[in-house]
C-alpha cells in the first residue's frame, strides 16, 4: 500500500489550494491523535485523513451527487493506486450524501474531525496573533453558536461527530485543538512573527 509520502504527492497533484492542503494536514493531525487514543492504526488512519478531500478541488460536487465528483471520483483513483478499502470506505462515508454508512471507528473519527478542524482554524485566524495556541475549548463552543462566524462549517456535523464518537463536545474540541497545536507551524497557525 502507498505510504504517507505517496499520499502527500497525490494530494499535491490534485490540490493546488494551500488552504485545502492545510485542511488535510489539520484533519490528519486530529485523526492521528484519535488513532493513538483509541488504539487505531495511526498510519492507515492518517492516510485516510490526509486524502479525504484530495479530489475536492477538481470535483467539488456542489450538487452532492452520490456517484459523481467528490469523493466518488477520488475513490476510483485511490483504488487504482492500491489504497485499502478501509481507507476508501472512510473517505466515502465522511460525506453523508454518498449514502455510505459509517461503520468502523475510523469512519466515525474521520467524519468527527473534518468540520471541527476547519472551525478551529477559523477561530485561530481571528486571534490578533493568528495562533491556535490561544484558542480554548470553551470559546470554541461559544463561537459555534454564532451562525455568522465561519458559516461554511456545518454545526450539525460538528455536534453529530462528537455524538457518534460518544465523547462530550468540549473533550472532542480539546483533542482536536491539541492535535492541531502539534502541527501549528505546518498549518500556519503558530502565531505571527
């Protein structure tokens, strides 16, 4: 099976947007943190997270068609390149509109980490320092109630993700925050120089 370097190359081949690449890195950090916490296969889970949106820029799927565009097109490419069905299933199941049920722990973790990573990035970027180190779970929960803030983030998916993991929202946010802090430099969220 391809390794992380192969996955990063594939992501970069299909994704030119720096912000989308950083999103992939943020979700990867969160999912890897859960793999360590829940005894998952950190490498396998990390690959699924890194590649979950690799086809989004090319096939954005505004109509949410279950068998066209993102993530369906990406699943075909991943199969051709030898990625496991476990990874492909998790990626397909992270988008509710595909109709692919979340079954494995990886499926649930990937879904649960996707939206919060984007929201936490937005929370960091409004800080004067633009640092993820200044973001706290309680303030994130408060910001979630502000529908005008980071309106592209599905609040329903944030809540549903924590619920599917059976973890209190504040604990889930704290896990994702800690994970993203560990890669803050790569995410450009370590504060202004």
